[in-house]
C-alpha cells in the first residue's frame, strides 16, 4: 500500500466517478459549528447533573480529561482528513490503514451508534414539546422532528450546513449566557443576597481534596464514559471532509478551535455551576443550569434552557443522522454494504442511506416509547458510548499506522499540511485512555449492557466480512430508488 499526501487541498484519487461524488458545499464556518453541533446535545444540558452527582465538585476535572482525549482524537483525525479528505473518512482510513474487515465492523458499529442515539434525541424533543404544546403527544412530536431532520439531510448539503450552523450557534449563546450570569453570581455582583448567604458561594473546594472528590478519585473514571458520550459527535467534522470546499484550510481551523471551545463551553460552565450551587442538590432529570439560575431568582432561565434543550435535540439529531448516512454511503462504496446505499440524489446527497437510517431511527423511537420504564434510554446511551469509543480508537490507530508508513520519507512528512503534535505520545494516550474507559464500562453494572449489545454489533460485521468478503453482492429489491 502506498500513500500520497495531497497538495493544495485536492483529494487523493477516489473510487467513484465525478458524477457520483458528494457535493463540496460546506464552508469553513459550517465545519466549525458542525464540530460543535454533535457534542452539545440535550444530554449535556440534562445529563450534567448525573456527572456532578457522581463526581462531586471535581466534575470539571472529568470534563478537562474528556476534553483532552477529544483533542487528541481530533488532531489524529485532522491529520488524516487533510491528507485524504474522504466522506465517511475514518471508515476509509480503517480500510486502508488497518484492515477492510476492521473497517466493516467499525463502520456498521458507528452507524448503529447514531441510529440508537438519534431516536433518544428526537424523543427528548418530543417530551419537551408535549409540555409546551400538549395538543400532540410526545411520540407524535418525535415523528415531526424526525421528518424535519430527514428532510434537511436529504436536501443540498449547504442547507444542512446552514441550519446546523444557526442551531449550534444558539446553543453556544445559551451556554455563554449561563457562564456570564454564573460568574457575576459567583463574585456577588448579582443574585439575591439571601440566597448567597444560604448557599455560601465560594471556591473553597479547590483547596480541599475531600471536598472536591467526595466519592474518591475513582469516581472521575466512572463518569468519564458518560462524558465521552456527551463529547461524541466531534468526529463528524472528519466525515464532512469530503463535502468541504477547502479541506486543507477548513479542517485544521475546525480542529484547532476545539480546544478552547471545550474549555469555554464545558469546563468553565461546569466549574461555575459547582461553585454557585450545592452539587448534591442538582437534579438529574432537569437542566442543571436552569436549576442553578432559578435558585437565584432568575425564573426566565427555566423557559430559556427548555427551548435550548429542544434546539440541542434537533441539532444533535441533524448531526447524528448526517454522520450515519455518510458512513453508510462509505460502506456501500467500499462493498461493505449493499451498493444501493451508495446512490446519490440530484442534490448529491446519499438518499437511500438516509432513508435506511431514518427508518431504523423510527424503530428506535417505537422501542423507546413502548418501554414504560425508559430503561432503553440508558442502554442506548451506553451502547453509543461503547461504539463511539471504538470509532475514536480506530481513528487514532489509523493515524498511528499512517504516520509510521510515511515517517521515513522526509519529503512526504514535509508535505503534510496538518500534523498531530508530539507523535506518537498523544496518539497512544488517546488509544489507551479510551481502552481504560471501556474497561470501566465492563465493571459498571449500569453501563455493562453496552458490551452485550456493542460487541456483537462490532464483531458480527468483522466476521462476516472476513469469511464472505463483501455484502455488496446481495441485492435489495425494495422501494429504495
């Protein structure tokens, strides 16, 4: 296998004709916000309470560690995406740099990750709308959101990028608003004085180890898996490389912006949250940000963050469906899925892959709604965390092999327009840190079902491809066009 480093942002030769290529309609600002759209879902607004309850005030340390892992993965992906900008990128990289069978397993596993996660976001939006507009039930609202998300993904990719840009921007504005208000509260500028005296706003836990980690330092590792679920979606910027007008410029710009955005949108808000409100009183089933602000008399925050959670659900569903359809398209082009799913519509969008993914999401919605105890939600999230970690490990593994292949050729190294710094240390750290996270899942009773579901979803396609070679020979005669 030989590798060619591209120049001036032009892609390597690909296996498809020009007429079958995805349209390069995404601008740098679209990629910047797509990189955030997938990682700021409703789980961040609703699930941060779980992390804080289990980790204590030291929850912001969990986000720092999680953010560093994300940064390492994104640098690895950035190096590959700039050198070889394929849509469905890390599946193609796994195929070329690890093995076709592994790529088949990772691709199908990643597709099923989003097919499982997207319905939970749609239903979250349905539950919110049922509260504000009860003339439709939560399942009916979820179906409406599904139709909206499907339609947008079937349209020109530029429309998807524009919609996701504004939805993600709204989420960023809301988090920024909380950060400013919480900082003013922490320093006593605003907020009811009586509440200040009752809650005792301070940063004393910073100098008290037992106060920062009331459940012990191992609690940080126990929450890392959930945090990684919150961060999943950042890799979608790599999937969008094949539809970026100038990958050599836009991809590095999006990757480099990840670090300060993680600090600004995750670490600082969570740090201020545990500083202005007792961590033990935070609720798991409500937006912890609105709970904290409402305790200081800002009643409007409840409505604002409820709307933001709704927007986050739609936005994350958009990014997730975008990601799984592009992976399915890539699998079909590589002969790892029926060829019919490689077909593009007149907007150069993988139409059949979108239809299949959407239909699968409807199945997830039905299962979720029929489960009276909503246990399926936890299972879906844990499976998403497991499969997402596998995908990230594959990205880092591919970059490691890629650099090993070209490291002895100084001319190719010089032509790399984006490099993972401190190679191979950051790459190996990202791989083993995620392996440890998966080991934690295995010993966590609540999260262990991820192994029962996630492992078969990974291993079955690998074994199938290993012994049967290609699934593209199987023809699907249905209403797919």
